[in-house]
C-alpha cells in the first residue's frame, strides 16, 4: 500500500503543535492511535481516585470511563441517562473539584493555543482551575494553523455539528451555518482560550493522529 499522506501531514503538523504547546507550558504528547492514547492516559492517572468528564465524544470513545470504573474509581459523568436536574448539577459541580478532569477541545492551534466554547461552562471551568490534573485529548482533525483558524473552526465546524448531535433547536443545527443566534438552546455561550498553561493547573494535552470527535 502507498503512503497515507493525510497521516503523514497530520504527524508533521502534530509535531509542530506539540513543540509550541510545550513552549507555552503545557505537557504535550502526540500518539498514533486511540489505543496508545488510552494507555498513556491510564498511566498518568493511576494515583487519582475521582474523575470528571466533560461533554466529549473523544474521551468516551477511548473506553477510559469503563476502565476507571472497573478499577473502582469514582467517575462524575453528567452524560448518564435518567438524571434529575439536581443530580446533573451536582455532577457538573463535582467535575470542578475532582482529582482529574478529562475533556477534549473544540480546536487546538498549531501555534500552541487551545480553544473551547461551552453552553454551561462546567467544562471550561474545570479545565482551567480546580482539579489536580487536567487532560485534554483531541484528534488531529481539530488542529488548525493558528488561533484565528481555531476560532473559525469552532464557529464553522464544531458548533454546528455538536448542536446537531445534541438535537438542539438552533439555526446552525438546521442549516449548518452559524448565525450568531439568540436561541434558548444556543450552545456557544462561553469562549475560553488557553494561551498558556494556567498557573495552578497541571495540564496535559494528548493529540491523536486520527479523526476523532467534532
């Protein structure tokens, strides 16, 4: 078989991104497969007892939640079914005070910034301050050339697809185009850019050379 040029290009871009993330104080890694990412994560977090998960398809696709539960760890996951409004709120609050918080990113720039946009804010809060350890895991499809293109990716790609996946009644979920709406179900309400590693947060970034998440 011939060379996979997309994988090659993502590898080169990922290497540049990791270098710049490290310059900005982040602990950063590039791995080839989801299996490598899962093993790396489990090795990093073995000493922790409580875990929070942001609304992320990427982290869930790695099977980390199941692995942690099998080890007897406490997992705060507001994506459980059948939760009351109060239970949902308590789980989101617990994510901000757990030992280790895991999430993905809406975009990561090759210049070393991480961009996330939230509707509630529990994810963006937890990844900046509170947990002892934060892991941000993202596929290379989320890496863009620079900060401007990272912000554009959130608006033009991640936002519409996420709204559609959640069955939100927003213009972008219908048309695929952001209209900067005032919909009650708008999910783009809080924008957080990690220009550098937060001063008091131990934060690792793991990039996977695959297409993962939105």
